[in-house]
């Protein structure tokens, strides 16, 4: 099970089929289904709260203070406040505000119940005030932590394997609709956790059950409240033709470029993170101000809203593709540069997920590439999205699914191009990544 030690000479490995045939596994399935309802409702409420706070702080508050619109510099003081709140949460609340996004998407091991408030507060302060991170990692942690707490409360002597499976199901339910489909969320969690073989099915079945119920809850709450489902969707996808030989060549270019940019972001964010951890409060505030400055630079240069650089990019992906004709190559290049720098600064100091900013940066880069001969808009968008996703997450199957399913019917047409771009980016990213230091003598 995820989070358990690998079986060694002193511990016999568990038989997956024996687990499935056991009476306790049926109980796990029932409990996963029951927990899927409140956890998915919690996830919906979390996303609704973040969305409402963003609207309040970036739309209503400037108008209330007498501005005609939101000034381009508006995010700078808000992100400074975000830096203070996140730094204090990390320093004083249990759990350190959740996992460090600069180190990638981590799913192993649910947080303790005591750390759940810190994870939630750090994520809300990050996401609602403009930092360039997404909600997926906090939701995975919150869903897993609440599910693990529930099983321990109901059955104090529950074995670690049961706790881990139920916690994984809670994480499935929490992101069931966030990525556009429960299937994509399932691939994300299974690929990130590294569970394989027959044991994958043991964990996957309760998770899919919880995700399916969570998806229904998301849809029902979205309809009942009128707030929508907060799902990653694209409503206007330009038609595309079958891939050409030239487009396969551009897929290789997109893969290499995404790998280089992704490795630059990854290394830079880790380097900055080491400095931030030494001086948490002042440097977290500085990183927040830096994000606001990059948004201001983008707005001044391109005459586009600063919100193009702020936030995760989840809600901006659809408008970016629909309005792609309004962006020049220069504007797209500036967008990629400023968003990448803001993403890097956010990864180093704040708390959130790395998925959606990577998708947005890749999509914008793919649109810039589509201005070159032999590549249309939809193909460039999909290739860039998939290539940058795998460059930052190192999850090739999830990256192909995200880029293909997100585009609906057109995604099936461009899937061969996405696969080439993802594979090239994945291999190049692994070759570019720093190798772990060689063990010293006497230390295997």
C-alpha cells in the first residue's frame, strides 16, 4: 500500500488477491463510497471559497475603493499579505502548510488530522491572493487527511493498509472533477503514487468508487448552487485536421523546448526554496511581491490584464484558446516568460499544486509555436500543454490524457502529436535532471 515500507526479508509481502477476497475489503469499499460524499462536498466548498475570495479581492474591492477597474499593480500588496499569511502558517501550524510544490506532486502518505487546518489556510492564502499555484495538491492532502482521520475515529485498531487505501479514496473524491474527468484524476494519483501490479487494482477500485460518487456530488452542488463544477473544461476548441509530417517535427521541437524550460523552472525554484527556508517570513513576502511585479510587467508590455500571469491558470486556459487570435507571437512569448518566472517564485515559497500553471505555460508556448508554418492552433496548444505537463510532473500517461481528453473530439485527432511531444519531453527531462550524488565509501 502507498506509504508502507517495502517488504524485506523480515516482512512477507501482502497478497493482493487475498486482500480483495477478504471481508474487510468489502467494508473498505462501502466506507470509501460513504466518505466520497462529505469529502467531495468539502472539496467543492473549498474551491467555491477560493473563487469567491478571488472575485471579492480582485474585482469588488478595487471598485469599492473607487477604481474604475482593477489596477495592474493591485496584486503586489495582496501578494505581500499572502506571503505573510503563508509564512506564519508554515512556521506556527502543524504540518508546515502541506508539501513543498517545488519538489513535485507528492501523494504518498496522508497528513495527520492536526495538520489539515494548516494545509487549508496556507492553500487559501496562496490561491485566493494571486500566487501561481493550483488547488490539486491541497485537495489531495485534505481529502486524504480527512478520510484517514475518519477511519481512525471509526476503527482505532485499523491496520495501516486499510488507512492508506481509505486515505487514497478520499484523495480521489477530492479531485474527482477538478481535472475534467474522474479518470484523469485517477491516473494522476496512481501514476504519482507509483503503485503497480495487482496492488494497483486493490487501491484503484475504492478510489474510483469514491471519485465516481464525488463527481456526482460536484455536478449536483454545481447545479444546485449555480456556481458551476470548477472542472477543467474547454468550451471552444478550433477544428483541426489529421497530423502532418511537419507537425510531427514540431512535436519534437515542442518536447525539447518544454523539457528545457521545465528543468530551468524546477532547478531555479529549488534553489530559491533553500534561501526562503532560511528566512521564511521576509523572503516569502519578497517572492509574493515578485509575482505581482511580473504580472505588472506583462500587463504594461502587452496591454493585457495582469490576471493572465496571476493564479493557477485553470480558469484562463479556455479563454486563452478561444481568444488566441487576439494574441501576437510577442505577447505569447512575454506571457510564457512572465508566467514561468512567477510560477518559479510561487513554487519556492507558497503552498499549492504544480499542475495547472504547467498546463497554462505549455499551452501558451504551444500557441506561440503555432504561428510558425505547418502547425495549426489546436495541435500547438495540445502539444505544448502535454509536453510542459510531463516536464514538470514526470507523469507521461497523465500528461497524454490531460492534453487529449481536454480537447474533446479534436483531442483524439491530435493525440499522436501529443504522444510524441510528451515522450520527447519526458526523455529529455530525465536526461537533464540532476543525478543524485554518488554514495560515499561505506554507505551503499
